[in-house]
């Protein structure tokens, strides 16, 4: 059990509630509901920043490429990108497969939600600036180039499901040691653990806020593990992050996509 921040369709404000991440249920007004009994909106409000190459397996996969032009060496700072507002969607919202893509890449990511304005944060104080954690699917069209902003591949409508809630940081003992599992059509397709981060959460926050400010409500996606599953229209995706919760969405053809629909 844990305390969380939720945004349920029809409720005027973001609300605090008790949740059970293991069983994906929530207690509202003394009644327990499974997440599938409710319609969810994304529980986040700020800018969403993604981080590349933050899992050891992904870093090693691209190590040889990083040794060549144009950079000739591994990056010394986190590689960031933005998931703009058009990408945002919630639990059980459909994910559109664009007409110019054959398949999509599932991006299972732990989202760190900022609780205080963070500038030049010291690593040992980093968690003072964290409000909580959420599950994110950082969807992308498969691509290889890591040296240019992958706007066309990452910034499509509906390419960033988040939720179902933000679990408060006090409920997570160690965000750098959480199992992450991806199921496609009920079958385990990927498993990893946040202990395989190149930069743990506190180090990541310190390195990023050294050169930019993060504001309350902003979300930092801590990276996508190697061997991300590929999915097509009709596939059902479930991302589980230990202690945080489970996020479910179904892939649909772009022509059938309706923002805000539940499937």
C-alpha cells in the first residue's frame, strides 16, 4: 500500500488517495476499485524530459558508434530530449501506430516527478526535490541515430502514456533497485532493473540541474532498457514497475485513434 496522487476523469482536481500497486487498485471514499473500473487522465502537469543511454546495456550497445564521428567519444553529460504535450496520454488510452511506421518500440521508463524547484542540486540532497514516481511508456518509432533529436520518431500524438498515478516518494525505499517488466499480449517481453542505470536517480538530477532548472510537476524519464519490445496494431502492452504500479495501453492504427478513448 502507498499514498499517491491521481487524476481521474470527471474529478475536477488532482486528488490524493491510497493505492495498492501490487494489485493495481485504489481506495476512494472507503471503496476499493481496480484501475480498470475507472477512467484515468495523466497525473502529470509539467514538462517531460527523456534521457538516452542511461541503462548499461543500451550504453554498451552504442559504445562503438559513440567512438566515431561526429563526437568520437561517449557523452560526458546526460543526453536529453522533450516529450511535448501532444504525446501525453493516460492509463488504457490507445497508442496510435502512424501510417508511415510498421511497428513501435515500447519504452518502459521510471518517471521521476519533481516536487520543488531544482537548480544546481547536490547529489546527496537530490531526493529532497522529488515528489514521487510514475510509470511511463516512452513510445518511439524504431531508429538508430542517437546524435540528433528524434522528434519525428518520439514526438507523435499519444506517444507518452503516463500513470495510472504518481506514487509518493516515501513509498519507494530505493528507486535505483526496482524490477521493470513489459508484457505484450500477456507474455513477458522484457525484464530489467533500475540498478542497471548508468546514472542513478540522484546523480541524474544533480547532473541535469547543474545546467538547467527543473520545476514542480516536471517529469524526468530515467531511461529505457535495452531490447525494447516491438509492437503492432492490436497488441496490448502492460508495463510493471515494482512498487510504483502498472500501465496498460493498446496499439491501434492511426486512422482509428481517438484521443481520450479507453481501450
